[in-house]
C-alpha cells in the first residue's frame, strides 16, 4: 500500500508559478514510479508528467514541455511538480499517482496503470 498526499495548489495569475508536492508513505518510496495527472471539469483525467524510481527518466506531456518539471527526492519520500508560465487551460485538479514497479527506463502514462492515488489539489489560473 502507498498513501499519497498532495499540497501546493492554489490560485495564481496567468504567467505565474506553483510547485506541487506529493508526500508518500507506506512503501519504500524508491521502489515506486510516480506521476502527476490532472482533471479539468467535464474532461477526462490526463497524464501530465512521470518519473522513474531514481529520477533519471522523466516524461512530460507535450502541452507542458518547457513549462512544467517533475522531480523527486527519495530521501524525503516526495515528488514535485514545478509549474511555470501557467495558463488558464492549466486549471484543474492535480493528482499524484504511484506505481509499485521499480521501472528503470519505462514510465507508465495511462490512468489504468496506476493503483495508488492522492486526493488531489486544485490549481486555478486566472486571466
């Protein structure tokens, strides 16, 4: 079992920045693959970014490349999502997800591949 708790969401103006954090517990954190997803009202949950167990492999969705960066600190059992140059279309509930496989070069990108989810944190970008 893995428990995930997100924090860092809030209201920000267009062009602003936020850093989301996801604190994990219940399993050796360095054995997990982590990801961020988001879900806007009326839309399906979508992959934003993912990171392998060591942090050496990351994937970012095309719509956030160059603006968002995923990272992790295994000593703190925490994964981060640094979000810069925020746009109104980034408004959504952001979810942290964990996969219990210690992937080396592969990072899952579909909702169904992740068994563990946080409760979500709201990000609202005002124009």
